[in-house]
C-alpha cells in the first residue's frame, strides 16, 4: 500500500506564499511522475503542476505559470509546490498524485493517469 501525505496548507493573505510538501510512504515503489491538482468548492478537480523524474521536466497549468514552482526528490518520492503571489481564486484543496507508469507528457495534465492520491490539504487565500 502506497500512501501520499500532503502538508503545508493553511490560511494566507492575498499576495502571500505557501509551500506544500508531499511524501510517499508504504511499500517501495517507483513513480515516473508526480503532480499536484486542486479542487475548489463546487468545481471539478484541476491540474496544477507535474514533474517527470526521468527528464526533470516540469509542467504547469497556464494560470499557475510564473507563480507556482514544482520540485522534488525522486529518490525519496517527495514533491513540493512553492506557491507565490497567491490569489483568493487559488483557494482550494490541493492534492498530491503519483503515477507508476510512463506516459507522454501531455497525459500528466489529466487526473485519469495517476495511480496514487493524497488526502488533500486545504489552502485558503483571503482578500
């Protein structure tokens, strides 16, 4: 059983920053990529960012480019999301995900291709 555990969420004022962390635990597994998604109340889960370990390439949703940075440690199956210049519309539950299969990079934008998910961490940005 693989578990992903997120941490680092909280309440922050608009313009502020937060750093989310996600660590995998449980049986040993190798992930090809890890990512972050978010879900706001009444909205569908949306892609935030992903990192492919083999190349180190990173991928972002357009609205997060320049504000969010994904990074991590493949050997530790740990991924981070640095969020700067936060806006009230960034308020959501943020989920960490991992995939143990190789896919073309475009697939990482879809939640359908991730095998493992964390329980989520709440991020609230006040105006």
